[in-house]
């Protein structure tokens, strides 16, 4: 049913990302921050809209034409996810909990991952996002570097 209604499907995917992030925070016995919820929602919206934007439009006059409005909405959601991460990294709340402003240096990796995923969904529509990440060495390396960078910034002691 959700597959038939693209906006509801995209919102369901975004909600799923938020629930996963909140579950992860709960497993670590942490309260999910508003930044975690916002960035998870925007990233999920990007993935959810991306699933539909490059699918052939059944209402189009030309066979095989795409949905440029949905593509644009997916790109905007991806951009907002990256901007949300940048604002999170620069927020005073984050600086107090991390102890420095250095988390901002991880933002280019987030931007690279979102841009790379955009290309993947454009070229390989219908594939699982995790499968795309694991099959692409650049994305996998950037993701691992992002995790290592965040851990370094959060846990370094000097």
C-alpha cells in the first residue's frame, strides 16, 4: 500500500531511519538528541525519495521518462541532511558534549557519502542502499573513515 503512495512511502522510510537511530541511542543508554532525530529524518527522506525519483514515471507521455520533481526533492533532502550535520557539528550543544569544534572536519565525508549515494540511486535504481554502500569501495572507505574520524574527535584526550 505504501509503495503506491510515494510521499507516504518516503515519510515511512524517514520515520524508520529515526526509529533506528533512536533505538541505537537507547541501546547505548543515551537520549536521542534533536540533531540525531533531524539528521536521521532528512537522510531517510533523501533515501526514500531517491527510491522514487529515478523510477520511470507511469504518467509521463514519453516512455522511460523520470520524475524530475521527486528527483529534485530527494536532492534537496540530501542537501538539508548535510547542512543539518554541519549545523549539528557547529552547535554549542555538540561542542560542549564533544569538548571541541573539530567534529566539523568530518562534514566533507558526510557530503561525499550523500553525493555518492545520489549517483548510485541514479545509476542503479532499485538496489538496497546498504548493498550499494558495501559494493562501492570509495563509499565504504569514506564511511569507515567518517566513523574513525568521529571516534577520534570524540574520544581523544589532549
